[in-house]
């Protein structure tokens, strides 16, 4: 049966979840404090780039299954099920900032009226859902409620695919009633036999952190192997392909690059380290992943300096600002480290990205130049750096690059170009993990 659901927080996760739940046939109210964002959404315009998102948004607005508001109090009162999907960014010490989450918790305490199922979609430290349950139990006169931990596993660029075809659905619960409601909410997924992991709150919370930490570790491992390949004259792609044939390893996340970024991996592994510290548990491996990833981002600068000697006054073109393709998200992107270092060294920088230029301009302002055409971005460049695996860059006209560039250095941070093809035209080329 269709449910009435409020999703508090219309950011990346909240918006995808809200639209996805409405497409399951539920009636969803998305709540956010950002008036500009709400106005955009009411017009059927998504404030973020995610393939297919606006099409699903338009479809469900027209069907009357999703609406948008800033009124959190009425949304809590009017809906039986409350999904919390606010941000939990990293603090300076790596711990999760739960200020937005706690603000929502206080609103829930004040506005409970009848049975409520409160679902934590935000990524929160272990123990947070138990804290939320105890807070409501102590502070509210209404004892008729349940709390569920339902972590998200959405990849930016493939978020809708992940929502509608997840590898698993994790439900951490206290009472059977809560489990039954959650299973009913996701009933559509039973049709494709999606595995459901049913557990307690703490297990659900830790599944999210453990999953992201493992994937981050796998990326860091292949990046270190790539660095070794460069030193000994091996090809990391052949190494990774052979490794991936082993069923115990699998080929996923064995792609070398200039370090991982985004809104999840960096903050989640830092938070996992803090959880370990609070529990007096050794998380040295995860700590090293954090350190190694930051070092990996500097490899791009090392390669530029090796080929240009000095960066002062050099024209550097950076292609790709988003932390990965098919998103406009530059949070924790390698491009931030690279561009900041280039600015410090006095380089002149032009950048291109198919979707992330607006976010880049918010960060760097007039310190760099923004081009909407990749070929204009490389005009008169001494060196070109590729940092995001957009298809536009895989299929670039290399002969055109040769004509437009002043220099002949290409640093391919994603190995999207053919080394033999590029070198045959007289370029000095460096990829990742290739001698």
C-alpha cells in the first residue's frame, strides 16, 4: 500500500531517495531549508546533475506523488514515515558533524502526533540511531514510534540505477513493526529479488562505513601498485586485469587514478577512524588509506614538474574538475589539490568540465579561467592535465590538440588516451601506472 513519506533534506541523497520512493508509488514530501533549491524543484529543475534525475522528477511531479516545501513541522505532522537525509560532513578532526541531524531530531521530538517511523538515511556514526531513539523516548510525550537505520549506497552518476537496482537493502531495526513497514516500503524491490539485510542499528550503521572503507582501500591499493609499475616498467592495466580474474578479488575498483574524492569516501573513512578511536580499536589500515590517497593526488604535480621543470608562468590546462564522470560534484576532488598547488606555484590555469564549471567558479572565482569548450581550454597550453574520465576526453582529436597547444606535455591522470597514439604525434605523455 502507498505510504505518506517525508524526506527531510533535499540534497544529493534526499532528492534521489525522495524521487525514487515516489516512483515506487508512495506520496513523498521533500523538505529543505534552501528556498532557492525548493523553488527550482517545484519547477521540475534539479539543483544537481545526475543522469535521468530531471526526467524522473518531472514524471512524479505530474503524477502528483512528490512535492517540495520548507515547512518541516507540518511535514512531520502530516506523514507517518520520516526519512532523515541531511548532510553529515567531516569536522576538522575527521569526526562527523551531526548538527543538522540533531536539529531535525529536535523538530521530530516537538512535532510527533500519532505513530511515526523515523528512518535514518544520512550516514551517521555507530550509536547515532540508538541515541535518536533514546532522545525521542525521553523528550517526547508520544512513545508510539520506531527508529530504523537504512543507509544509502548510491554512486554519484549512477544513483538512480543504484536506487532501483540495489545490491542489497540494509534495514537496522528494533521492533518487528518497523521491519514490516520498511519491507513494505521497498516491496517493489522484491520483484527483482533484491537481498534484504536485517539487523540491529549498530550493525546497519557499520555496514555503510565498512563498505566505503573497503572500496577506498581497494582504490588506494591499485594506485600504489600503479606507482610501482611506473618504477619497474610494468603496465598496471595488465596487472589489474589479471588480478580481477581471481574471483576472490574481482575487477571492480581496480582502476588507477590520481586519488579518490567525492562526498562519501573521504568523510566516511575519516569518521570510521574516529569511531575506532572512541572505541579504543586499531584502525591503522584505514588511517594509511587516508594518508596514501592525499599523497596520490600530488603525483600529478610531480609529473608536471618532471616534464616542465618549473611551473611559474606556465600555461596549464586542466580537463575534468568533478571527482568522477557523470556528476557536477567537485567535493574532495583531486582537481582541488592540483589547481591549488598550481596557483601557489604561479601557473596560469584554464579549466574545462562538461558539468562542474559552475561549482568550480564558486570555489576559485577569478583565479583561473573557465572554458565551455575543451579545445579552447587547451589553446596555447604548455601542458594538459586530464583528471576526470569524461567520454569527451577519451575521444579527443589528438591532432587538433597538437595544433592548438604551445607545448607538448600531456599528463593523463585517468589513462583515457592511447599512449602510443599520443607519443606518435610527438607528445611527452605520462599516464598512471605505465612506464
